[in-house]
C-alpha cells in the first residue's frame, strides 16, 4: 500500500460581519510576446507557403477577361479584380 500526502486546505477566514471569506487564488501575471513584422505564427507560415502572390499583370489580364465575359458592362471592375485575385491565389 502506498501512502500519499494531501496538502492541507487553507482555512476560510471570517470577516467582521461573521461571513466566511475563502482565500483568493494567486493572481497570474499575463505575459505577452513581442510582435514584430518578421515573426509569424506557425499557421500563418504554413498558409503563406501554399498561396502564391499573383503579379499585377496576371490579375489585370484575368479581370479584363471577366469584364469581357460580362458583355463589357462598366461598374463592376472592383468585383472583377477581387475575383481575379482570389482565383489566381488559389492556383498552387
């Protein structure tokens, strides 16, 4: 048979009004890590390796193709540009 020692519990203190007050847990000081531009988390580093950054010319060419597919109607150039960026970034 093995015996294990148990730590005694701290006794509750009574306040002047007769109420029991249990001791508070020690405060834990929050630590922060310095944030630098070159430091990336492991998730960011892994995801940036799988994505490629398309060139301006590639995005422009694909966005123009989307513009032509829509019948050359003006007013949606930003949507075409963002769609082209998304699609090109998804290509490994």
